[in-house]
C-alpha cells in the first residue's frame, strides 16, 4: 500500500513540476527561451575565443622557432660556413643572349598538333 501511495505522490509531484515548467513559458518567456539562447551565445563565444587563443599561441611558438633558425644561420654566416656560397649575379640581357643562342627562330618545321578525338 505504501509503495502505491509513494508512486502516486511522485507521479503527482512530476506532473506538478511539469505544469510549473509549462507555466514558465507563458509567464516569463525570457527565462525559458531567451536566457538559454543568450547563455549559449556567450559561452560559445568564450569557447571559440579560448580555442583561437590556443591556435595563436601555437603559431607564435612556430614563428619564434623559425626566427631562432634564421638568427642561427646569420650567426653561422658571420663566421664562415654559410657565407662560402656566393651566387653569381645574373642580368636579363645575358640570359636573353644565352636563350637566343639555344633557340633558332629562323629555321623551324611545321608540325601538326594531334587533336584529342583523332586516332593515329
């Protein structure tokens, strides 16, 4: 008997809280709809800011490592090993002359370019 009574009271308590929750939507819709939406927006923005800050920190660490490598190479170049390589200076006029010697534009042969759907 007591189990039935406790079951009926818990059911009535559940129905009572359900009715109370439904009343919230009619009485103050801000609490039921507006507050969750605003909190979701604010917490989402904070979460995204936290994630973006993490990626910025990682990019900063990588950038610092690259700068350390560059500074190390500069230090090595002052002492000698990297400075041993000296590329020759190339001018456009010299490159044009070399290219003109390689390619003869006066003597050429006409060659037909095959089309895609053409068979041999």
